[in-house]
């Protein structure tokens, strides 16, 4: 689960609010989703914005299996590098939905962006030492557990986002004070090198960079998702905008069903998920064989979302109020 | 940006001195030595293990990867997409900059009215506009074009303004006393005077346009070299990433060299080129 440059979600909210006001009249009527319920005779083109990470492999696979075509959806995938690239087109209606980690959507929603989660993207594995995000230190480091991170330099891909929250969770659960940790923002590839070179003391990883870091003489000191909850958590999601959801609930119901069928298929066929990775990423084949795949589970348990909301608030990642009902689309019945 | 700004002159300069200058051989040696040292360092530093992990692959493997990529049609497709964005954006930026520049430059009132606005808008980095640009223009190549036009327009505009200001007062008085019409004034006085400035603006805009074409693709994800770099980077494929980065550097050098050559041949009549052996 590597989320490059998601920082922008936060910075974005402000500039988007302005831009939204400016464009309030134009650009919001989406042409492609305006059509009525899709059928396989007249396919509806659906634009989706993905980040090129392991999690979205499930949808590439599901599309290849025809789960979208079966529902009259012609899925067109665009890739972007995080919130700055993916949120504006969803808000403007150019993209019908996009991929994000849970914390970024929470942050955006808390800041008033009209986004809603439509489906699960991926979940943590719930397995100690075998998760999609871990905290790693060099093999020879004197750091033994998360509490030892106090006063140390720890890298995250984006400050004040998911991985920093995971760092805080781990330190807190181990009896340390998260405020004493010095977080450094580094892109994953640079962080692996910095950890190896000793410029940072620890790294919060996300696949495939956990597997890559495992190959450069590092060891795991914490599996942070397990410190948040003993059960697997929904860690990434697909989201759309309230306006689009209201305009064409039937289309989105069909999209959600196709996503969920894709997730179930991906969960049952991990080898095919790995095979998909070489089609849209440049991950080294040796790494692809070893990466820890997330759990693909269509279910978005309310407790899971609530745990994220509570944790993000506790560590000051998200300000303001967000509720499960605000955040997760309840379907076309409403 | 720094790569594009600093590298090209060292490559382009050697060709520019006129034959009357005896320093030709000397001025050719310095950049070549510079390039050689850079190449050796790029090969040896990663091998010496000074940079951790595989973060910086040695130059030879980067070049090998680039050669392998060049045999792949997807790279050429991406290259074509990037260059299309670049070309469309550059043409629009230059056209807009020249037209608006001449208009503003010729009317002192307009010049005073717009001066502070231009100075306010000019430093805003195009990249900061990306979210708003996506909202208004979508995620296609048009957004890249908009970013390029925004950044390149000012480069050209400011140069044209300087150029128009550079008009010889005697020539202008002469033209006026011969009752030259506005069009004749622009065609025979303003344009020839401003042309070297225009070329400088175009050359600067061409480099900036390339940076923004690639940055736009990197951030927005519009297909092209930039999005290929983004995918390679988020996959941890450092050699591929650097191969593509080297390719963008080469593109930058080529663009600069081409525009300098065009400048020299088209402005060979102009005193600034005849005298200095290169545009200002």
C-alpha cells in the first residue's frame, strides 16, 4: 500500500474550495454519468483515477475478468499521483470514482470536501509481522520496540497522513510518547536508501517498499495496524463525490457491485493479482513474488471506519467531526 | 529546472563563437572536461556504495536500461505524447506572449496599467495551479498545455516588452516623420528590434515548457514520459526512473541546442549575433 504524495489532500482542500466556488456553475454536470442505468447493450464509460499501487490490482484484474463489462460499464483507468491529481477530477465529474487511503478521505471530508466512500479498496492482513505497512529499523540498530523511537528520526511518505498516524499508534501502544518522534517526509525509494545510509533511524513502510526494505538489512519492530485493532482494517477505499452519487445512484450501485466482485475474485486468486502487477507497475519481478498482498474484502465494517476516525483524531491527523454515515455512501435506497 | 538551465549552455556554447575568435578550442575543452567528470562520478559514486541501497544506480546500468527502453514502442509513444503537449503549449505561449507583448509595449498607458499585475502573476509557479487546472480543464493533455502556456507566456512577454523598449529613438522618429502606419511601424521597426529578445524568450520558454510538460504528467498522470517516471518511482524501479530522468535531460539539451542553432541562423544579420557570436 504505497501512497505517494497524498499530502496534497490537505493542501488541496483550501484551493479546491476556492476553485469550486469559481466553477460552481460549470464543469459539474458530468456527461458520462448522466445516462440512466447501464446495460450491457449500451455500455457507459466510467473513468476511474488510480494510484499505481498494489491495492488497485484487484480492479485491473476484475476488469480483465469482465466484471465491469457484465454490468454495462466500460472502465477507463487513469493514473495520478495522489490527491492533487485524483480529487479535482472526481469533484468536477470527469472521473466517476478514484482510489485513496482511508486517512486522506477522512481528512478531505473533515475539511468539507463533498467526498464519499463507495467501496473498499483493501484491508490490512491482521497478521503480526506480515502486514502491508510496518515499522522497520536497520538490523544493527539499538531500537528494539516502538517506544524506543522517541527522539529518533522516522520517515513517512507524507507528513500528517496515514503512515505518520501508524507511527504514532505504534509508539503510543508501546508506552512511548508519539510527540517525541521526529518524523521526516521522504518518498519511499529515498527512505529505503536513507535507512540504509543511516540518515534516518526508522521507516514506516508500505508495500512494495516493505519487501524492498526487507532486502537491505532491516528488521521489523512493529506491525502498527495490529496496535489499532486485532481485526483487519479497511485501509484504502474508492470514493466519489456526493453530487455524482445523487445524480446517478443506479450507475454507482453497478460500479460498487463490480468493485466488490473484483475484490472477492482478487482475494481468491492471489497469483493473478501478482501477475497483474507487472502490467501497470514497474515493480521488480522478484519483489512481486514476495510482496505481502493486502486483504481484498468488500466489507467496510463500521468499527473499522470508526477506529480510523478515532485514531486520526487522537493523534491530531484529522480535525473536525466526521461520522461513518457522512463518510460512507449508503447506496441508492437513500 | 536546474538541469535544463545549467547544462545546455555548456553544450551549446562551443559552437557559437565566430571564427574570428581564437578561443574556440579552449572553450570547447572546458565543457567536455565537465561532462567527462560528471559521467565518471555518476558511474563511480554509486559503485563506491556512498549512497545507500540501490537508490542511485551506476550510470552504465542506467544507460543500458535507457537503451532497452528505447527499443520499446511504449517509450516512443510516451515521448510523442510529451512532445505534443510541449509543442502545442509552446506555440500558444509564444504567440500569446508576442502579440500581447507588442500591444502592451507600444502603448505606455497599457504598460503602466499592467506592470504590477504582470509582476504579481509572473512568479506564481504553474505547478501550484494544478488542482484548479484539473478542475477546469480535466486530466488530459490540455491541462499540461495550460500549465505550459501559463509559465511560458510570461517568459516571452517580458522579453518582448524589453525588446520593444529597445527601439532606437532616432529610428522611431525617422519612421514617424515618414508617416509610417502602425502596421509598417511594427513590421519594419518593432519586430526587427524585438526579434533577438523574442528568440531569447522562446528559448527560455521552450525549456520551461519541457519541464512543465513532464511535471504535469508526473503529478496529473496524463500519459507521457512524466507519468512513466511516476509509475517507475512508485514501483521502486530506480534504474528505470533514472533512465527516464536522463532521457528528459537529453531532451532538454536537444531543445536548447536546436533553439540556439535556429536563433543563430535566423538572426545572423543582427548585430548582437554578429558581435557576440550568440544571442544575449
